[in-house]
């Protein structure tokens, strides 16, 4: 397994190789200053300085089953991540960006982090809630301090990958609520749900750019079950206001390539991983 960590520059339509490693790194996030990336690898988190690319461990204490759902707060002080070493199922935690003691933000399990409220006061995530036959996927928001949880949308289909636009008006997500897995958006309160892609492919993990112009995402072959690793997928870009998307490149991987928030703070670049 060889992983290639790259940055796509939107203006020049080119990709720059940051680092290649013989390890399974996943889901790069930019730090708030734009000077480094954060990735997960083998259940831990690592910082990758862009001026000297290498994997620098971030201290996560006992938590060593961290997945690819992670991202720094808008002010660069905190890091949200998901781990199941202490909870059995995937739980949502926050700790200082430099590392240290983490606290579980919400008690509901499972919970999968996907983004911050632009104010930095809340977390946007997917989860499964309810009991027995009433148990369903949902998109949720939690207050960072109290952990109070609001269910924004739920249903019998799959709901995943929520991320809020920088102006706080919209939450993008992927769902098969109408049939094929497609990209959707809704108002920040869960109202005004709109389908934004046509379902000709199975679309996952929408990421709105901070400048409000673009949205990048992964597209699987139509009929793919879930979001597996080890397949060829399309890296695509579309206008954030809606409209046709375009293919940037076809890459090998799927799961782990583009799971978490991936844009640079200025909205000019985004980071991703592909594999060989």
C-alpha cells in the first residue's frame, strides 16, 4: 500500500504532491493557518507541515482507534475527531489541536464528525438514533460546551457527510432518500431540503469551499454499496450555488480519500489522498 497526499489548486487546475508514504494515511484537513495538514493513520492522528512534509504524531492519549472523521475548529484551537477505543462504538471527541486530554462531546452513539459550525460553537455530524425499529440515520448538530444535541433531519434512508457552508446558511450532505446516493443541501435548521446532484453516480462527502464558490466531492460508480475502499472513484468539483459538476481526475481509493473538511482557509486549494 502506497499513499499519495496531494493538494488540488482550483485556479490552475493542477495537483501538487505533498508526500508519498508506505502507510495508510487518510482524510487530510488543513490547519486554520494553512501551514499544515492533519491526517489519520493506524488509529492515530498526525500533523504534516507543508514546508517539511512528514508525519508528526499528535498526542491522543489512550485513544488509538481514531478513524477518518476529524477536523480542526475555525479558530485553530481545537480538533474534533471520532474514536471507539473508549466507547465501543464511534464517539465524538474534542481536544486541543496540539494534543492532550480529549472529552466526549455527545453521549449518543454512534456519531461521526463531519464539520464545525462556522462560529466554532457547534459540531455538525451524522449518527444513528432511536430504538429498535425506530432506529434511523440522522444529521445532527451539538453545542460544543453543553453537548446538547439537535436532530436536523432523519429518515429511513442513509444520511452522511454533513458540512456547513462558511456563511452558516446551508448544510450539505449525501443521502439515498430519493433512491441513488446523491448530494443534498438544507437550511441550517433542517428545512428547505434540496437535491443537488442527479444520481447518475453515487455521490459522497460534499465539501463547500470557505470562499463560497465551489464544492468538491467523491463519486462512486452507480450502484456501489456504501463507500468502500479499494475502488476507482471520481474526484469532482461543482459550483456551490448548484449546477453541473466536472471531473478533476479519477483516483484509486474511495474511503479515506476525502472524508473530512479538506479546503484551505482561503478556499483556493483542497487536500486529498489516493492510493496505489
